[in-house]
C-alpha cells in the first residue's frame, strides 16, 4: 500500500516534471523516485545545468 504522506507533491509521485513546452525531466525535488520523506532536502544535491531558455540540460 502506498503511504500518501510520503508522495512527492512536486511530481505527484511520478518522478517526472514537465515545463510549459511539455519537455519532461526527472523531478529535482525527489530525485526522480516519487517519494519525499520527512528530513529530505528539497534542494538538488548538485547545481542544475540549464540553457538560455532555462530548460534543463540532462
């Protein structure tokens, strides 16, 4: 059974986010696993590399 208290609210548990142009990328809050536990940091471990349009460069 899924514990809804630990589901990442940014990606709603999918592990993926999308920008306004529908480009999909791994969730930077939960690191793509869809779970966010108490005590986890919402900040990414490494700086995020983006282009001039602020799109992620993975």
